[in-house]
C-alpha cells in the first residue's frame, strides 16, 4: 500500500466537484466538447457517486507491498478530510451494498478490500458538514459501518483463513504478510486479531532469527575486514580497489538487513513483541555492528578513551546520510541512545552536527553572504531530519543546544536589519532542533528584536561613540520611524512590539520614565524628542499603542518641547 499524496486528492476533488474548471471547459467551443455538467438533486445540490471515490482510492493507493494498517488509516483519514472540504453543496449517494455473506465467503485480502469499501460508503452516506465524524483512529466511522452487522462469525473466519494459509509452511516474510492482512481485517471490524497458535509464531520467529543471524555475522566480518584494510596502509590504488569491494559488500548486506527489519517491525507491531524477543541474542550483536559502523564505536580490543570521538563532522555526515537511506536500520540505530554502552558515541555524532551548525553561524556573522546562509539552512534541515529520525532525547546534548541558541540570537542582534529576514524565518526550525516545546525561543527572539532596535536607534545619534551612520536632525524622525517599523515587522502581533518598546524604553502607563529614556533625555535629547514625536502621532500609532501610552507620549513631548 502506498501513502496518498494530498495534492493528488485535491486534484481529484476539484475534478469530481467541478471546482476551479475554466469557463471554456464548461461552455465548450466548436472544437471542444464541454465538460458534462454534474447532476443535481431537488435541492440543487451536486450529486456525487461514492463509487467514483472508492475507485479513486484503490487505484491511487494499492501496491504490491502488502497491507499496512497505519498507512491504510492515514490514507482514509486524508481522503475523508480533503473531500469533506468544499462539500457543503454536495449530495453523496450510492446504490452499492456489500452483503455480509459476500464478506464472509472472501479470503482475508478480499475481506479487507470489502470492509474498506464499506467504511468509505458509511462515511459519505452519513456525511454531514455540521457534524464531523473524523477521528484520528476512525473509530466513529468503523462503529457506524458495523451497524446492523454481526462480525463475530467473520472474525472467526478470518483466523481460520489465516491458519489455512500458514499451514503449507510458507516463508516467514510471506506468513507475516498474511498475519498483517488478517490483523487489518479485524481492526476494520472493530475487533482484535485472535491469538495465533504458538507453534506457528515460533516457526516464524525461528526462521527470521536464522536469517538475521547470518546477515549480522557477515556484517561483522565485512567490518573487521574494512578495519584491517585501513590499518594496513597499503598503496592507494590497491587500497581503493579493496575498499570498493568492501563497500559493495556492505551496501548489499545493509539492504538485506533493511529488508529484514522492515518486515520484523511489522510483525512486532501486530504481535506486540520486542526486538530482543523477536531477534534473540542477535539483537545485541546487530546493535554493536551498527554502533561500530555508523557511530564510530570502538571495536573489541581498542582503547575506548581515544576511540569514542574519532569521527569528524565530514565522516559522521557521510555515515548518517547512508544511515537515513535505510529507514528500518535508522529506527533500530535510534535504540542505541537508550543503551548505556552506546549512548556516549551516539550523542557524539549529534554534538558534531550542532558544533558545525554553530560554526556556520559564526562564519555567516563575519561574512554575511548568500552561499553561507544556504549552508546554514541545509545543515539545519539535515540535523533536524537526523534528530527526528533517530529520536534524539529532549535532554540530550543540552550544552550544544544552548550554544546554538546563543549563536542564533547573536545573528539577530548583530546583523543589519535588511539581512535578518531569512534568519527570523529559521525560528520554527531552530525550535524543532533544540526541542523547545514551550517556545521559549520565541520570547527570546521578541526580546532581541526590541533591544536591537533600540541599540540601533542610539547608534544613529551623531554624539554616540557607536555611530556608524549619523543622520541630520531633520531626517532623524523619519529614519527612526523606518527602523522601528522594520524591526516590528518580525514581531507578531506587531502592536505588542510598539507597546513593549514604549514601556521598556520610554515610560510606564503611570508616567514613570524608564532609565533608558532618562539617559536619552540627558545625553541625546534630539533622539528622545524624535521618539516622542513618533509615539505621539495618531496617524501612526493609533492602533499600535495603548491609549494611555499615546497620552503619556504627548504629555512628555509637550514637557520636553518647552524645556
């Protein structure tokens, strides 16, 4: 089964509902046959046949890779969600009825197809734009689809079909697909798959262990050979020839292990088994091999104190890029973080990524060029993908996360206003990477924007030691206003930027001058007056500042103008 693409469903919806069709297609021309108009019911609602939706669903999602419950439910949920939108004037109808006897007489794969059709029929026949039936687990729709039906016989028949297909002694992967299909069928009936005979399960587990044991042993052999070639330091041509063969063997072995793990995880999901329970002692051996190859874990007999962090960023990135090509292996490798033996070397790779990202930010700050910004964005995207795929713990590499956050905020504070837009756009990704679920970074960004704006305003003063671009008194108000507007654009909602700026750098509502404004009024009176004129202008701040703040600014402006 394939995951459905949202855009594909939207295209189907527009065609089905005849939405967004150019007028020429509706009216036609001498050489163009017009699109056939939809039929309408007595209320003027467009009639849509559910059969067309069912055909689309199976054509778009069916593949030869077997059934997967999560994929099926994800596809159904997306289908229902997209087609429900813009369906206010739609009348769904169908003459199709799937008899219970037809389902009972079918094999398990056909049973799943019939139950899925019944589920789609049940949703659209009961569709009501005012009453949302959608739930993440689709339980409400499954319950409706069962009304008037007794599936107890069907559940027993599903297990009977499964036992019959397993009896001939199928290979464990084929047996797994049969079990998975039966499990999906039972879920669609609102039931659980009955317990499978222990002997059948033991046979599947035994076969699978033999396969992974063989692959793991070969993997270890190739890794040992690779280590030996590296240590031998032979002439480059001979070395490259040997390593090419080793890398080919590694790639083939990893593909076999990936295939095994993808099947094994499906079995574990259905039966609730753990990886150790399913793989036995091979589980730890495979874990050790993964740690050695992908994370630089020292092989037996190596000094661990010097070997742990021997990978540099380039080598680590090469290994991680390869790892992410194998989703099943990546999921297995993520479990290394929970093992005390491997945790340090696992986290060392992430430290390299975070350090590299912080270094790129430092370089961009010294020379803010587009190509350096692209490197930051690319590295950030890669690191997020790695962290989320391998399940990096929230508390892990806390020092590196803190350093990255500091470097990011430093970019906002030090870069010129005209260059901060792409940096601000990174904020959500930075939050994801440092796993800032409470979004504390957002408040730090808002604070940095207000503080940086004020610092740059002070720098505009010709008497300031930090002045880089002094302006005349006549232009001061215009330039200050432009700078304030520029920083406020990145503060959402913008009015809170002005209110926060005023309260921090001008005055509280009760008229207490801030220490910053007191200093400005003594040393940079022209700047202080420019700010008061800006915040007293009703055409500019009427919807931005509180009324009390505007009144306060006007009072202060009058007082300072008279001095």
